[in-house]
C-alpha cells in the first residue's frame, strides 16, 4: 500500500524559506509521478509543482516559478519542495500526491490525475 507523509511546514516570515518533504513508502519513486498541491481556506486545490518518476520532467505553476524547486532523493524515496521568497499568499495546506506512471512520462498539475494523497502540512507566511 502506497503511503505519503509530508513534513516541513511551519510559520515563516515573508521572504523566508522552507523545505517540504514527501516521504513515500510501499512503492518506488521511479514509477511514481509526484505532485505538490496546496489549498488555502475557501479556495480550490491548486497544483504547485510535479516531478516525473525519472526526475527528467518537472513542472511549476506560473505563480511559483523561480521561487519553488522540486527535487527527489531516490535513496530516501523522498521528494522535496524548496520554497523561497515566501509570500503571504503562499499560506495554505500543502499536500503531496502520487500517480503510478512510467518514469519518462511528463507529469501534470491536475489533482484529479493523482490517486494517492498525504495528510498535508500547513505553511503559514506572516509577520
């Protein structure tokens, strides 16, 4: 059974940084597309970034390009989301999600394409 566990959220001042982690168990990352999504109160879930199983393909939402970086550590079966230059509008619960996929298939930022979800980690950006 594939399980995803996020960590790394917290309270940070505007301009600060965080690194979120998504640890996968029960399935190797090589055959998983991993996406990061976020949901702020009263808003729809938004795709932030994703990475293909091979790590070859990475996508970012326009709102986070240049500030967020997705990466993966195969040995740890973990995907990371480095978040820099945080803004108050980045405040949300951040979720990682997984889709079983071929390693060299492009990943997408549509929540409906992902079958497995973590419990989420809260990111709050406030002074």
